[in-house]
């Protein structure tokens, strides 16, 4: 990687000033043939070196940072990405999302994917539960996927995933199957969709390491977003800065004898109506 970026060996006089070292590091990328990659690497060096000079970074602090990165790599696998968690909690993920996805008026706003999405969620039918057994309170989530003109989008795919009332996603909990509270659904001809999940609860950032929904349809921008319970107590202190007022939803408590109760639900349950509006491709 470094050989492809740099034109040749870089010699730095150990007696030079800190700013001379930074200048030499910047110059080393002059031979990179990929203009965008060179721009990114030069900016990265400028900001990293500037940070180190601004705070007077010590050798002990530098080693601690390297150890944290090593631990991050060791904890990252195909079920959990600790690097994404760093990005989320530092606000970088939401910043990149905001830069990349400026939606037209009326379109559902996006948020970050987070570290707990996984490929291969099972395809579910309209109204299916996305769990076999769950700890949380069953909740019927339903609505339509629409274009910005209000027309229905048939055949849009929703990829949904939730944590359970034990605060864990399935990728975090070795006691649950991988498809627990996960599923993919296709909208019907009128753009409608429905599934039974659980009422969302707050959950902590994982503390054992160093540190939504996804919708797509042909002709429309892929949307990764979250929806939040409007009654949650921590909307103003979200650790990954993902809460947006337009994404708050009301969860309505329903009685056990309600005629709209899903047939496999017993006892207390909730419902939440949630329409999703996709922006046309290329509008961001």
C-alpha cells in the first residue's frame, strides 16, 4: 500500500523540526498516481500531524492509541465491526451520512447503519413476526413505501433489524439465532408492508471493547434509517448523534382483545404506523 502511494524512500533528518517531519510526510505522497487517494492521504497527514502538535501528544499517549487500534482490530469480525462503533460514537458516521445524503423535501431522512447489521436476513411475508420468541413487547409495525409524489412503490425491499429487551442484537448474543429480530420484506402493489417486531428500547454502547432499517427499490436511492420511540428518555443524548425529529414515531398501546391483534400475539402489544418516502436515484 505505501509503495503504491509513495514515489520512493523518504529520508528524514532526526535533527529536523517537527514541522519539517510533517512536510516530508506530505511530500512522500507526491508520486501517487490516484489523484483522489493522494488528496485523502495528504489531508489525513496534515490533520493527524496538526492534532499531535496541537495537543503535544506524548509517546505514552501515542502507544495507548496504537493499543486501542490493535484491540479494535482483534474484536472486529464478520459479526461485529468495532471500527464502525468508533466512527459512530465520534460522530464521524453521521457527518459522512449528512455529506452524502442531502434528501429532497419530503423524503425520509437517513441515519447511520451502525455496527450490528448483518447480511443474509431471511425473507419474511407480509405481517410475519421477525422472531420466534422474543423478550420484548410485540409490536406491529406497518406503513407504506412511497415516492416523493405520494405514489406507492411496489416491490421495494426492507431489511429490518432490532435489539431485544435484553438490550442485545442477535450478533451480540450467542444465545439467540442469527436471524432473531431480523428480516427482509417486499412491499405489496400498494406499497404497503407490515411485520411484528418488538417495541424498541434504549441500549448502551457496547463496553466490552475499546471503544434500523434499510430500504431499496430500483430507480430510488437506497435508504438506511432508524425510527425512534417518541417517548424514549434519551433522545437528546444519543451516543451516535443519529436522532432526527422527523424520525420520531408514536407507539400505540393496544388491548389483548383488539380485533387487529396479530394471531400469534398474546397479551400486551403495540402498533406503530410508519410510512417511508424514497428519493429518486441521483437526487442527493
